[in-house]
């Protein structure tokens, strides 16, 4: 079983609804704990309303009493209070693997986490996450400096994030820097065993809403079924590329991926 802790996107392009589709498409049963409600469509995010931290924790406790969790994917937290409640809960369960997608802004530019929440990501969350999957903009926000859009520059930025995690007692955190916002969309896996690059290519589409959610959720699903690190990243990248290529126009703005493109193939 894989759990998504993330926001609710009523357009189902991102957040828990998209995560559940991604889990199903990658062969695992998914559950969801909502951290925040949003008013949004393909045209962008209009409003964010974080849930009460107590409600989030009660949901996690309720699910845990019923179903064992192999992996947890964490996406949009909404605000620092929810972020604190969730990381408190996860720190008491160190055996559960956590894949953190550091959602900071929507693709339309709306802030999805407050400044205190971002500071918490740089601190306790780096101390707890087993995996983190920032894009280049998120990597820059987390390390607090620009990242040169070259392989050596991206490796240097990822190593800076690794050293930040080490300072918080987490030498084993694995980093996947996704390259969808780079000129050459290659992905980097950085771990204690070294760096691995995964070549990519730009896919022309107006249906790219939720690519980061889909990648991190596909990765969590693949890890949950026992795939090794390299295979899990490779499979997640292949899945997202297929979801982009097979997407069909929906809405008046940046539409969603086709999360179920590989079902019954």
C-alpha cells in the first residue's frame, strides 16, 4: 500500500487525485491524506485552504491502524503548521520510506507553502525524507542560490542539498533532480553510491499540469514493489513521458497528463 499526503486539486491534474491515478497505473493500491483544499482548474490556482493539522494527523492515525504502508509520498503541505504536524508523525515512524516532492509553487505561480514551511523543508524534512524530487526551480529555492543549467552545475546543486541533509543527520537521502524545466530535460539521481543521469527529451504538449506529482508518485509506487533505485527512477521517468505523449487537451489552460495511458496496454 502507498499513501499520498498532499493537497486536493479538483481538476485532478495534480495532488491526491492525480497521485491515486498514478499509483493505480503503476500497479499498487493507493490511499490519500489531504493536507489542503484548493480552488483551481487548468487555468491556475485561485485559493488555498490548509486543513487543521489535527484533522491531518487523525487521518494518518486512522489509516495506519487499518492498513500497513509500504511507502509514503508527500506533496503539497499547504502551510508550516501542517508541515510540522506531518513531519512529527513521520519522525515517529522511521521504518516507513518517504518520497518528498517539495511543492512550493503552482505552475501558474501561486505560492503553495509559506516561508516558515520552506524553512522547515530545509531542516527537519531533509532530516526525515528518504527521497526528495525537486525540479531545478525547487532545488534553487531549497539551497538558496542559483543552479547553473549544466550537468556539473546541477550535480553541484544536488550535492549542496545532500550536504544540508547530512547536517540534519540524514546521510542516506537520495535526490532526483528532475529536468523538465531545463533546456535539456535530463534527470539526475544522486545517492551515496554516486551520480546517475537519465536522458530525456522535450515533449511538446499543453497538458503538463502535475508532472512533478506524477513522477514522485510513480517513484514511490515502484519502490513499494521492491524495484532497485535505478530501475524505479527509470520506470517513473518512462511513465511520465508516456503520460505526456498520450495526453489529450482538457480545459482552457495547462491541462493534465493522461495518468492512465498505460492501463490495458
